[in-house]
């Protein structure tokens, strides 16, 4: 992302890396948020229902399944970039995937 903040606001790396860099950045944001939310739910259940929570056996398979669902959810949500690229709404061959501060990517004249 720091590479894109040059003075000319162009992407100096190959164009295929622009959506990949965005995917990695946003998927890590979503993953960390979802894992923190899952941890908060588990802690809430331990505080709100201590007897039930203590009697319930925690299994590594359930934790692995929950982690897999979180990974699937975050990566599928962030893969919209690649779907948009495949549908034709992707990058132009102009060499930049970042619009300049005064321009808009909404089309028009």
C-alpha cells in the first residue's frame, strides 16, 4: 500500500498485484475482527453461563471448524475484488488502479 502513495499515485508493481495486495490487506482486517468477535462470544458464554460452560466439553475439532468457517467467510467476502476483475470491471491498461484525488471512478464524462 505504501508503494501506491507515491507522488504520481500510480501502481509501480505489476497490475495483477494490485487486487492481490488489497485482498491480503482487507482479508487480514476481516480475519482479525472475526477472530476477536469469536473470542468475545466464547468469553461472554463463560461469564454469563459459567455452570453450563464449565460442563460443556470444548473440542479441538469444533475450534478448527469455527476457524475454517471464519477463514472461508472472510476470504469469500474479500474475493469480490477478483469477481469484479473477472466481470470486466477491473483495471484498465492505463497502469494505475488508484484514482487521483480529483478524479472519480464512477464514470461519466
